[in-house]
């Protein structure tokens, strides 16, 4: 299967959510049952990269996806050197809530491509509605290693999960 060239908004009429399997049940469940509901009520946006060949049902399989949402964090959760420069109210951020690649595409650098497209998408939004950073929640150390390679830094850690961030000033350097 080959994938398309552009990420587009998830559309349950033309995109086959049921065939998606990234190997992580939580991410599969979100795409299959929650993503469209969340978009309908306006709490997040899910962008997908579809295969170029439809399935027998006429729908296009999803190769990868990401979900983003507006959010905020407490100023005090940031490193002191950064926090002291920020206002005393919750700091606006973008949440990269989900990012997954179908198992059929593992090992093809599609995770990297998907992350770069998510960062680009959020950078473009940031030009209209500013946020301080992009945050991501990592469910295991492998995911944390992935984001670390792209400049994300540890924000905090609870149990096995960690929250990471990358400042929009850093993202800006990628796209200007």
C-alpha cells in the first residue's frame, strides 16, 4: 500500500477507521470511536494520511493520524527559567493528543513524517492564535525517546507516563 501526499481532516464517510491498527489499543480505540465525536463537538481535530488505493468497501485505509487540541498548563509546571518570563495565569499550549502509524507502515519513517506535519499544522495555527508550546503525553519510554529526538523536553513524570513539551520558538525555526 502506498500513502497519499497530504494530511486531511478525518472523514468517517471516506476513511476506513475500522482497519487501522497501530499496535496500541488505546490509539486504535480513539481513532475508531472517539475522534469523530471529539471533532463534532469542537474539542479536537484529527488529521489523517490515507492510502491511495481504496479497500473493497470503497473507503480509504488510514496510514497514520494525529489529533491536536488547544490546552493550557500551569506556569509552575515549566522550568523556573522559563516560567519567570510568563504571565501568572494558565499558559496556552497546543496538545498533540494522539499520533499513530498503522502497523503496515512501521519502519518507513511515517512516524517522523506525521510528527513534522503535526508541528507544521500547529505552527500555521500559531500564526493566527498564539500558544507558548506544544505538549505531548508519552505512555512509555519508547514514545518518550521518539519525541526527545525531535527536541521535546521533559515537563513532568507521573508513574510510567511523562509529559513533554517543545516551545513554539523552537518549532518556528523549522518553518521560517
